[in-house]
């Protein structure tokens, strides 16, 4: 049965908005700056707990019991989510700017007893609450333009080191992250994984990269590093499951190959046994089976481009009987890790990476490789894609095809410390990427502070722009912010845009209608317990009143007897 709808109007709704937003705002702003505090939060996926000062994580987990307050908190949290999606950094700044702005704007709207009276008073000044929204959004555009004007392009690796060090709050880690970000560039990709050695490990690799597994330990030929390594291998690429029948046909069609790498979703035991026997007989890796159970068709197509192999696609009606030597690709080296955790195969020297010479207007010139052409297509797709998750997938595909790939494995002495540093490193990696995209500005809230000081004293956005600098000072008990402190322009820009946008919209709310969720059994038990508690209290109070009455009656009776006794004596 549908739950009855509850509504709140005008100032009653605005009160709930303020309460809901401030619960989130107060929790996040305490984490801002070099002396910001950490939050101890519940764990997930068998992790007992988490410690973090990552604003996005803190905001993301807050769920309020009151449906009206929770609806407001969710609306406000959307601003931080959007900043995180686009920049990967700046979520705390988003919450601080937005929280300060809402606490300035909403009480002014609530000063009058009714919206109608307020708008009559306001009409002489701003024409109404919708004009507040328009004014906020117009000023926001001016601020964004000023940020772009003062932004500086990242020219050197040393500038990235400054940025990463500020973000991760550790000089050694900052240098490590900056150097890796500089090396992989905008087309590269950096993975932050949990390690197991109690330290921070890094690795930078170049070449084609895709998720893969070793189908059986017998194919691991680099025991020291738990790797299967194939050198100078022709490549067969298919989404067929490889079994003994598949191998028989394959050998009949393309037999005589000195080596062969087979990339497929799955391998039957009978096929693996025959491959292992051939490898043992020759005392080397003749067959290199690469298991790719999670690859999508587009990823198969990317490997096809890199290796130069034809993709034998069963979904398209391809048959293994039609395979010829012309369908084979090539890798000069392929490395697949034998690990329980997810690892990517790395393939170097693919046929598709080679540039070709061609005549253009009767002139001999070098043209782009097949891989370079595919990367250009994917970059154009990123520009035309709005959905953040799809953009990230396209970036991964670009990184997997042609560029350097960085891996940072994080492991510390405890679960809590490992998680803490993993989040810090993630922030620093995203900060470097954002700076490479749009440059950097003065950090520590200084860029916004200087812009705020150019605005009129009565501008609604002026206090909000000062909020980041003031919050850092409050959390640190006063601190000097030097020239080495810089922030990525993109993160600050997104923080301003999204914070102002969400507040401008919340300022126009006159009615709240939350989804009325069904109560849980535990909440039912709690209501019963509270009812019993109230009943017990009322009974106790009734008994107390009765006892007081009895005591008063007893006192009156004693006084009457005392009066009679005195009269008799007299």
C-alpha cells in the first residue's frame, strides 16, 4: 500500500533544508586544509572501519533519519558528486562554498513570516527569489572567467610536485605521484590499488594493456615475478571458448607457427593439457594462452587494432575453419600476471603500432599507425560524450592502447591507515590530472579570496568565496599560505560552479515532498518501546500524583487531629 505523502511549505521547508545541509556541511568542513581533522566511519567489504579526510567520502555516506532533512542533504551532496565526477578533487571546497552561501542566503529569505510578504518587501530591491537565483548564477560566471584569467599552465614537472605534495600532504609521495603523472600525461592512466607489502609500490609500463589472467599455473615461466611472458608471438584473437576441437582445427589451418598466443574468454582443460605438453616437450613457451573473461566487444576491437589480428567473433558468425595465417596479429612481448587480485596484461610491440610509409601528392611520407588513428577517434568520442562514466571508460581504452600506464600499490600497517593513504593518493593523482588539463591557481583559498575582494561588499557570493580561506585558517588555528601552495584550476572552477548552482536552486524551494519510505521492523520495535516508555512514565506520574495527594490528605488529617487535641487540652 502506498504511503501517505507528507509536505512542508515555505519557511518550514527552508528550516529543514538548512538543518539537512548543515549536518553535511559541518561534517565536511572540519576536514579542510593541512590541519583538517579526520572522520572515523564504518567499513565496507569486510573492512572493519575507515579513517579519511576526503570530503567526497564523508559527504557520500551521510544519511539522515528525517526524510525532509535527508532530501535536502542529498540535493546538496549532488554538487560534491558532480565536482568529483569531473575533477576528482575539490569536493570539500564545493561543500564549504555551498554551505556558507546557503547559510547566508536562506535566512534572509526566511526573515519575513510568509513568502508573499517577503516578496512584497523584496520587490523594491530584487523583484523576488528567482532574481536571487539569476544574480547568483550571473556572478558565478564572472568568477569562473576571473579564475581562467589568473590560471597558469603547468610547464614543468616541479609545478606538479608542488601540487601533488599539497594534496597528499607528504613531500616524498608528492614527488612520486607528480613524476608518474608527468610521465603518463593526459593520455595515460594511473591505477591506485591496495598492496600487501606494508609499503607504497609504483610501476610505470608502456604498451597495450587489458584485463587478463593466466589460465593455469603451469604456464607461468617467470616464477620470480609470478608472470607468464611470451616473446615475439603471433596472436590469434577470438571470443570462442578454446577446447581440443578448436585446437585441432587451428593447428590444421595455421600449423607450423614457431609460437602462438591465443587470447580468448575461456580455455577447457583438454586444450590446456595439450598446450602444456607441447611447452614441456620444447622446454619453452610455445603456446601462450591468455584468458580474458571480462572483455567487452569494444575491448576485443582495441586489441585487434594494437596486435593487427583479425577478431574471430562467434557472435558475428565467424568460424574457426576459415582462419588463415593472414588473420594472425603480433606482439613482441606479452606479460600476464598470475595473481588473485585483478591485474592487467601488458603487450608491447604490436603490429598496429607500426607507422607506414605512403605517397601523398607524389611525396613519400610517414602516416599515422592504426593505433594512433584509433586513439584519435576515441579522443573525439570523449569530446562528444557527456556521461562521466563513459568518458572514464574511453580514457581507459586510450591508456590501454598506446600510452604509459602507472600503477601505485598502497599498503600500510593497518586497514585504516591503508585506506587513508589510498584516498589521499587518489586525490593527488586527480589533482595532477586536473592541473594538466586546465592549469593551476593560488592554493589555500587565496585565489577565491582575491577574487572575492574585487566584488562589491554587499555581493551575496563574497562571503562564500572567502569561506575556503577562512575555514583553513580556523582548522589550523592560523597559518601562513606560501607561494608553493597551489590548486588545480579545474577543481576550484567546478567547486564554484556546482556549489553556486545547487544553492541557487535550493533558494527557490517553497515546498518539500520527500519519498515516504516504509518503516523497518527495527523502527517499529522502537516505536513500541517508546510507547511503553511513555505509558510507564504516565503511570508513574499518575501514581506519584496519587501518592502526593495521599500525603497531603494525611497531613491535613494530622493537622485536624492536632487542632482537636489542642482544643481538648485547652
